[in-house]
């Protein structure tokens, strides 16, 4: 391998993996690790919500009230571990996460949040109207009948996490090949180099 | 829920999930998050190698030369995220990891390491004789023919990670139920309490 390129060379590998594993619903799920206040790691399954338009940034929808939002304020670094169960490929993608909630001052980011909202199913959207995730469940209260008009825009609890990849460690367990892609910034432009390493 | 018990109440849920997903090879894979030297999270797929005998500690085989060993020396905390693709159950298991390598002074721990070695396939064992994982691949060298006698005990690079669970966050996406199991130590004995929380 070698050489420096501006287009993310791992993105095509990931797009191919998504395509070849598309018959499994869970192929769009990956594990997102962050660091908590206590300095300990946190890890949970989230859903891939596509790349940000025309780039390699990864979008995730989440609830503003979930613990990871607090954790990311404290430490914005994250590592995705994405294992494709059919093609036996693993992508470890680390980078920095930006949180876009309804209070974002940038109109383009608010538009991006709105786009993610309308791209998700009505069922997914309903979750953001539910009780505070992680708090004790109050069984006394019967679940309220929630009605959500599909034309209504993002509710307050809805936010989008955008991970900007810095390094990608790709492992193919069928071919036993492992590649590391590393980004650098040259004159403000993100460039990628790659190297084959021992699996 | 409620009450305090000494047997880990989440263990049966996990054993059941393993059983109901056993037809998938990947059901024994989970993602292990640790914290690196730079304070950033790391996340990778590893294989479940069973519970430590008669307890709830989780065993993982790994290569002493892999980066996570250095990371765990610096910060012994980890969180497993284990998603079962067929039953739609997620276990987030956090705790402290002990590393058992060949230099361990405790004969019982060396015996545990030996047991894990012989319980793994010959193919798995061969990996520990390969070149240093994560280092640049030297394509010039043809891969050496490695012969490993199946009666030979653990090689130097083989070590066992033992995760001692402190808290388990269980989520069932089919029933939309979420339970948190928390351990405390009462007179030196680990006890568990559980609580239902909002998913």
C-alpha cells in the first residue's frame, strides 16, 4: 500500500461490506465506545444512519437524555467497532464526535438534524417521546397513547451524533488481511494513508 | 424486581441467550471496550471463552503482544457490549479485567491459563506463533510453515483476560424491557440487586 489520497480509501470497503451483508437487518448495527466521567469505558449498540452528505463522517441518531451525551461533552472521542457477521469483516473507526441538538446555532446543522429525523421510521421517532431512558421504570403509570404526526419535525430529545473518522483499522478474517488507514491534515485538507499490518 | 442475591441473576439470562442464538457462530463474539493511554476509547471484537469455573467471571483469550494488554495495565476497566442478533438482546457488562500470562505467580491461575489454551482449537493456538499483531506486515518473508504439537502447553504470547462484572445492563428489544443489575460487596461477598429502567 502507500501514497496519500484525499478520498477516504476505507469508505468503499465499508460500502461494499454493507452491500454484501444487506440481507441482515443487524448489519447496520455497530458498537460505539466512549469514556465515562469516571474514566471507565462505555459501550453500546447503535444504528448506522448513513454518511454525512459527500463525506466520510458517520451519522447516529440518539436521545439527548441518554448518558452518552453527557459522556461525550466530557470526552468527545469514540471508537466504533463494526463486525459484519456474514463477510467476517471488522472495521474499528475512531474519531471525534459532534453532537447536533435542537439548540445548534448553525442552520445547516439544524437542517441535517431535520433530515435525519425524517429519514427515520415513525416507530424510531416515537422513542424520543417516551420516558427518560435509564431512569427507573414506573410501572404504576400505564404507557400513554402517543400520537405523532409524520409531518412534525424533530422533537427536543432528538439529536444526531456525527463521528469524524481519524483512523480506521480494517480486518478481514476470511483473507486474514489487516489494513490501517490514518488521516492527516495537509493545508486544512484531510488526507489518508494506508498500511498493511499483521492481523 | 428488587432484593439482594449472591448468585448473579443476569447469568441465566446470558446463558439462555447463548443457547437460543447458538446456531450462529458469531453469537459467541462480543465487543470489548477499554481506554487507551491517550484517554481515548478502544473497541474490538473478541470471543467468549466461557465463565471462570463456578462463578460469573468472563474469560477471553488474547495475545500478550496486542495493544489492549498495555491499555489494561494503564486502566483495568472494560465494558463488554454483547448483542445477540437473533433474539435482539443486548448485554452491557462492565467490570475490571485481570490479565493472566505465563509469568503469573499463582499456580491456580497458570492452570486456568493452561485450561483455556487446551480448550481452544489448534487453529486458534497457531495465531500465537504468528508475527507480532499490529506491526507492519513484511511481505518479503514467506509465511513460515508452523507446526504445533497439540500436546504442547500455552506459548509465551498466550494470555487470558478475566473480566469480573460489576454492573450489567440488559436490554431486550423484542419485549422492550431493560434491567440493570448492580453488584455490591457485603462482608466480602459479592451481592446483586436489580432494577427495571426505561429502555
